[in-house]
C-alpha cells in the first residue's frame, strides 16, 4: 500500500542520491553499494560520480522493495534485486492480462 502512495505522490519525481536515501531511510552508502552490485540503475551509471546519479520514482519503489526483501529474508543485494526483478515482471504481465481482458469484453 505504501508503494502506491509513493508512486502517486512522486510519479514524475527525479531524485538525487541524497534525496533517495532520505526517502528510503537508508544511507548513501547503501544506495551506492546497490548500484555497484547492479541492482539499481544501469551499467552506464556505475562508472559515473554518485553525485550525478538521478533516480526516478520507479527506483524509489524498487529500493523500498529491495529493503523489504533483504530484511525479511536476510539475503544479499543480488538476490533481493533478482526478487525485485521477478515482482516487476509479474506486475507487467498482470497489466498485460488486464488490458487483454478489457479488450475482449
């Protein structure tokens, strides 16, 4: 439920490293570690200065999801990122199914 509220309020928001860390109640180092692990942003950002990184609202939701998975399952960032990938893929597939069902009515 909280993810929905965040998405509504920050739909078009662009967040820098410090703001994303504050919104998610994690340290800058936590964000940097997860970008370096490849579970946040893409490879282009990994070599860039972290002060230049910009995150969209989807990243905010993804960070919160990864935090929850790491906490609940006491797992490594890579595994939490994989779980987040799978959850996002299921959401995309459910959206496609719903669109198809609406189109078939």
